């Protein structure tokens, strides 16, 4: 990325192992990573420290990923435009359509290799063309 700031990715997933897996892959690729357990925690974190990219699970307690994106996209704040990559085990066309309708920019089906994850994050953050 041309500017000097480290690109910040917020990983929103209730599974500890998934968050650690994403953190490891993304930090090795030079990203700064923060984590949230669900959509409510993610909204709180974004108000304190905006991210450059969101990686969002669909199925989470308290506020799932689709509800989170719908609430986020309705806000009249700069954080409402942060690109969002859905990462879910749900793989049907209806799942992808629901994610797009909620405001997702891209949809990946779990599991992903670290290389695939970083490749898509690089693309979404403008590190690759």
C-alpha cells in the first residue's frame, strides 16, 4: 500500500480458533488485526478504532454477521463504508445473495488456506491488482 499506515483488519467470528488462524495468516502478511466475538462487539470496536477491512462470520450469538452488516450499512458514519468480506461455512447461492443484500462486498466459503485468505484481503485492500 502506498501510504505508511498499517492496514487494519477486524476479524468478527465467535470461534477462537478461526480468529487465531486469521490473525496468524494476516499478521504474517503485514496486517494489523483486531478481533470481535460478534456483531455487537464489532460495532463498539469500530466506533473506537475504525478498520480498513472487515472479515465477518455469518453465524454468531447476540448479533450475527448479516444483522451486523445491515446495522453498519445504515449508519451515517465513515465506518459504514468499510469493505466487508463474509467468511462462512454456508455455501448456497441464497447465502451469498443474503450477504450481498446485507452489504457484503465479497463472500468466501470456509475453510480457506492462509494463502487464499491473504490473496483476497490483499485484493480488497488494494495491495494487489
